[in-house]
């Protein structure tokens, strides 16, 4: 989850280390042990967002993308397009989409992880997917 946000393995490792430290020092605040995973993911997301705010980094093309460009350009361009589209979402929209489709969480798990109502999760998810569809359609039109 940290790598999805910071897009750099070294920075992601820093985020994971900070997450481990913070979770260890704040374990007393965990009220229900059955929500440990949710609690830990939320800490990782918050630390990732804080890291990005502090860094204000420009995300460059990763070397893994340049490798895939030489082998299969269609897959690489799709991956680059998806990443650029995801960058246009708000932090809340991005978090919900990532938790739903990358972490494979249910809507109720996402609501618990982000501590927001289930209805809000559904609304934000559908709004984000609609934004992605609209942006994808616009880019297809501009390419033609």
C-alpha cells in the first residue's frame, strides 16, 4: 500500500518502517484486535500522505515502466495512463479506489479502514470511477 502511494521502493520502505514504529508505540489505542489489519493500513495510508505532503515530489517514469516499454508497449502505455489518471483523483478518491481494487477490500472494510460512513465510500467510489471513465474517454478523443 505504501508503494502505491509513494511510487518509490526506498520511500515505501521508509513509510513501512515509520508505520511499524508508529503502530508499535500506539498499539494501546487499538480497541478491537480483530481490526488490527485495518488499523495498520490506515496508519500506512496516513504516513504515506504525510510523506507526500512533506516531499512535494514530482513522480517520474519508473525504470520498471521503461523495461516494459521495450517488451510490450501497449501494456506499458496502459499502465502509465492508469497511473496518470489516478493522480488526478483526490486523496480520498484515490484511497478508496486503491483499497477496493488493489487491496481487494469490501466497501464495509474500506469504511472501517478510513473511518467514514459506508454510503460515503460508495458515493466517492462511483464518483472516482466516473472521473476515471470521463478522463479516459477524453484522452481517447484527443489521441484521435
